[in-house]
């Protein structure tokens, strides 16, 4: 029998062993894969392999504590010891029945495990219906996850299904609360004169809106006048912040939505139509509250000065892009005579602004727009490829100048929301140096600084290299991001940038209006929290994801109906597995797999190209492709090169 000293030593030994075991454990975040296995990544950047049985105990994104062990081949594997946190609560997916059991197949490429659905939660649900589900039992430690059906979204054949599904998948707000109706009831056109007190009365200035024919949420109007120093360019932006405050239900819902989303056939607005298409929209002949950005543009196209003010305006005409483009092309009867001089001034000043940007900044190449024409059944009827016309470029140039001026103004007053674009990804610096050397670019600057980056891109544009150097460099860039600190926007070659010209459609722009107005009124500026910045960034990405999903799904269904067997395309992305090709006339992307062993291609990581004995595939290369396979359930398009 052990005495008390021996028992104490044994207890201490057990405690030491437990501590040593715990110290040997690591914490990390789970990352899924296309297969049933996964990985767990630690804070130090090291990743460990999660075999299928272990991956079956967790969800992608879970925070776990794990141990490691070498398998019989000497490879280190991770084993889940403890679940620290899981944010995977709701998901969309397809209903699947196997025998007498029912499952939800999550619509998540990195999650390949089905979740069991108890019969009571899925009564009336049929195979291949798409669902919104909630996790009711996490797979750790048993590996047997469970969920319940929150709602049936529909099937792929339903009218408007793609939009509705995207809204649910990306958790977009799409119903107006009853409390919003009560707040809207208090807002009326006849209150504009009272709200306009203290504002500059600019109703005599012949502002015009230029937009597509069917646009109703018009948030910008333009005016230009030539003077001795160049031009006065005035941009009037709708002022929804005049209609509701920061703590109202309207504001909270706008913040939740983040942006207006323009799905094919039907939009999802950030603000109710009573505001977006009515009281805030700069309608022809209607008094409207606005924020004005006046810019003095010199004859070389530089902005010498700018001023912001609150005003009351009255748009003199709603002009379409086609009308203005036709007028610029020489068709005088496209516009009323009394607008000819004003539009000519607008064209002249924006041409000068563009010339200045061409010389001093960076101008992105024009890309066509693809308009999805919807049928009465809510499906895609046809796709129209349309090149951007001169009127669209005119408006874009004016908005860029106003937004750049706004960023500079916010810098001066010391508060704002900015859009920064940090330049090249760190891991690509070595590749860029290699390209500069091998392509003999006459560059000795610092491309990690804004000025040097702009110089490098201009050299790439002028290079006589057979390689698409400018496009190649663009693939090495980081993503733009919201910030409370003004910094460079490398993609445009600006020292700082923001947007304030779409407050009806973007919550970030609405917040900036409040900052501008607070400064002009001499009151405390609104505080911009890190939480708000993160929310704005998340809403932007989620909104884009929702619209892109809806459009891509519709395009794939449309492509299935095409009798054409071959299509013109262009290579827009390249990775080790193959090439992403955009079908030129339809604007739909598909993947061409390149089996390097079978086809004897080598992947060049530096130049993003597949090099074969007789053929090389490059970015921007025009190719012929045919459809290999369309998987509507997975929303995947497989193409193959036509040689």
C-alpha cells in the first residue's frame, strides 16, 4: 500500500504528464478541400493534414485543438482533440434521400459531408429541392452531424429561383420590417422646402442626369461650364441622409444590406423604393436635396480646387447614355437645343480629365458589359454584349474626379472611409523582379511604392514583349479594401480614393455624406469603428458573391440550350491545373483542365502560362473552345480547347 508521500508523488507525476500532453497540442483553423480530407492551419502559418475520418468531425472554419502523429509513411497527420469554436450555423444545400434516411448536401465546395435531417424536419421536401438549414448537432466528436430545415427555397426550374437562392445563401436582407413603413409614412415631398433651409439654392443651374433608359434610382447629376482657367465641373449627389438619422430603423436596415444588388431582371435595393426611386432620386423637374462637389479643372485636366456644400437642385433633364453618346458622335437632334452647350462642356472637361489620368495615373482597359435579358418565366432569354459608349465614359470620368476630390477633402478634415489598394502581394515580389529583368524593362524605381508602381505599369503597357505584362502584373495584386486611413490606390494610380457618389446604393457613401455634412455644419464628426469597416467589407463581398452566383447559374442554363458547338474565348486566369476561359459573346467563364503529364505541358508560375512543345497558353490569349460538361447542380462549366 502506498504511503501519503508516494501518492503525492504519483499525483504530481500524472499532473506533469497531463501538462506535457497539453503543451504538445496545437491550436488552428480547419480548412476544407475538394476531397474528403482537410487541413488545419496554425497562427505560425504551418499546416497539418487532416485525414478523412478526422475531417468528418469538423466543419471548415472551425477552431480546434489537435495532436499530431506520423503515419506509417512518415507523414505528419492531425487528430482533433477539442472543438474550440464553430461559426458554421446555417447553410444552404440540396435535399438528398438515401433509402429511408434524409440528408442535406451543403452547397460548400470545401465541405463534402452530408448532414442528417430527422424526418420531422423535412416533411414534404422532395429530392433535389434546395434548402436553408440550421446545424443542430456538431460532428465532433462522433462524426455524425445533424441539421434541421428552416425553409425550402425551391428548385432550379422555378421562376426567379437563382435570385432567391443567392439571397438565402449569402444571407442578404430582402424583406422590409413593419417599423420601416411607419418611418416612411412620415416622409413626404412637401417637407423638402423646410429641409432645404440653409442650403444653397441651385435650382437654376441646368444639372442633368445621364443614365440607362430604365434607371429610377438616380443619385448623380452633372453640370459643367467653361471659364478662363478651364472648367467648373459640378457634381450633385442625392442626399438620403437628410431623410433619416443614424439610429432609425431605416438606417439600421440600410447598414444590414450594405449595398443595392442588381440581379438579372430584379434588383434588391438598399433603401425602400419610396426613397431610392422617389424622394432621393434626382428626378427631372423635381426639387431635390443634394451634396455638391464643385471642382475647378484646369485646361490640362488637373483638379486645381474643390468645394463641398449642401444644396437644393432641380435636374433639367433625364438623359440616356445612348442619347448623349449619339450627340457626342455628331447627331445634334439627339438632345434638345438648350442642352447642347452644357453637354459639350461636360464632354470637353471629362476628355481633359481623362487625358490627365492617361498621363499621370492609370486607366483600366475598357471591358464590355453583358446585359442579361430575362423572359417572363424568370429565365435568361438572351445575352447582349455591349461595349461602353462615350457617354458612360463621360460619367465615369466625372465621378472619378469627384470621388478623388472627396478622398482629399476627408484627409483634410481628418475623418473618413477610404478605399485602399495596397499593390502587389508580398509572395509575388520575387516573380516581379524576375519579369523586369528577363523582359528588359527599363525600370529602376520601387514598385512597392505608388509612384514606382505606376511607372512599372506604364512601361508594361509600352513594352513590345509578346507576353501580356500588364495583365500579368494585375494578377499579382492584392484586393482593394475599406479603411479609416487614407492610403494609395495602386490600381488607379491615386494617392488616395473613396466613393461618395452612390449614397442611395452604398452604405459607405451614405456614411461619408454624414461626415461631410457634420464638418460643414461645425458639429462632431461621426465615429468610424473597425466593426463598421469590417461590416462594409463583408457586405460588399457577400453582395458581389450573390449577384455573381445568380448570373453564372442563369448563363449556364442558357448555354445548355445553345446549338452552337464552338465558341470564341479569351484566357482570363491560369493556375497549375489549367485555364479559366471567358466565352466572348456570353461573358461566362469555364475551366479547361490541362493534364500536364498526358499533354506534356509545363506550368510556369512566374509568367502564369502553360508551355508545351508546340503550344503555349497565355493570359489574354484568344482561343476556340467547346463545351465538355455543364454541371448545373455544382454550377461548373468544363470547356476544352478546339485545336
